[in-house]
C-alpha cells in the first residue's frame, strides 16, 4: 500500500463570459490526485492529510472513500478547505492562485504523525505541502523517520503562487533529498528553479545526494529517467489536449503503480532498473498522463483505460 501525504483542495476553474466570470469547482490538490490515481490504477492507497469538517472537506473525504482510498489516517479539522483559482492559457496549461492560509491541509503537526501499518511499503509526498508550515516540517519528519524502512517518493510540484521565494523551494529539495528514493520533477520546475541547467547533469547531481531514481518529465516531449547505472527516455504521446491539469499527478501515480506490478517498490528495485525496464516504466506513466490531458481537469485514468 502507498501512503500519499499532502494537500486536498478545490480547484475553481475560471471562465470569462463577457462581463461575467463563472467558476467551475473540481476536487483536487496534487497529493489528493495521486491518491485517486493510484486507486484507479488498482494500487492500494491511503491518504494522510488534514481535511476540514466543512461541507467542502466532507466532499473531499467522501470522494476519496468513493474511489477506494483508505482514509483511516485522515486528520479531521475545523479549519477551512483550501481553494485554488485556476486559469488556463490557450494551450491548456494552468496558472494557479491559492487561498489556503490557516486551512486544514496545512495545519498538520508532528504530533499528528501516525504509527504506520506494516502494509504501507511506500510514502509519497510533494507539492506545496512539503514546504509550507506546519505540514512541511511534519512531512520532513515523517520522511526522515521512515526512510530505509519504506520507499519515499517526492514530487516538488513548484507553486510560486503559494511560496514566491524560489530559494525556499531549492532549500526544501536539498533538505529532503537524503530521505528520498524516487524523485520526479517536471522540466518546467527544473527551469523555474535552475534556469539553463542540463537535465541529465542535474539528475546525476541529485542521485549523489540521495535518490536512487530521478525522473524528469517533459510534457509532450516525453521523459528522462536516470539511475546510477542506467539512463532511459520515452517519447511523448500525441493527443488532443483539453488541459494539462493533473497530468503530473497522473504520471507519479502511474510510476508507483507500475513499479508495484513489475520490479517492486523498494530502493534496491529502483537501483536495479536496467535501461529496458526504466524505459517501460516511463512509457507506461506517459500513456497514463496523456489520457488525463485529453480530459477537463484532473480526471485521472483507470487501469482499464490503459489496457485499452
């Protein structure tokens, strides 16, 4: 089972209609999407995060349970639910503005860290929850405590509209890396944090600081995967894009699900990936992400969608 940690929120998609602005509310949040994506790919998943007792939080919890995600580790809170305002450009790429100060998903403290069931073999964390107080330091403590006992996966998912200080993002990555086994990061995030950096050289530098596998996704251009002994790439999938919301979360869920079906979710398994197995892993995750791109919002694929 995979424990997914971090924010759950509502995305408000803004659409202009003359002088009127309409909002289309969709459940989301990067870790929330990963948990749902895992469940839809039939990889057992549990969720650790703060959910409000308000009507939006109740809907988030009900949605997780409806998808088959274990919510026994959810921390119920009287704080409000985070809202994210989403605007799409002509290519369907989203820009986000968050209203989340003091919200339920951020108010997780170290005292809330649970004892984990033995069934959990992997912990995924990421997005702004790995940085903002108080949950950021809580998740760092969890990763440090569990590293070496369970595989730790991390997707920074940079959101400058939440934390504008890019040095804070870079510092958090540096602090987390020694406790991370699988690092997945988008080329867009790489360019934001390290302008002009060579992706392969950067991936190899990250490997020296902790991860056994680094995956850099490049949208329609595919992805690059690097271990200490193998380098592989996968081409992008050509699809008609509705938007790219949730594509990165889909990719992460598919990586973790595919590992469980093939070599296993352990650090040793990541280090042992050869070029062929790594290319297969990247291609599978890319196909899953491409399906999400054909749909409005973070509507992640089911296992049958990939089989088809």
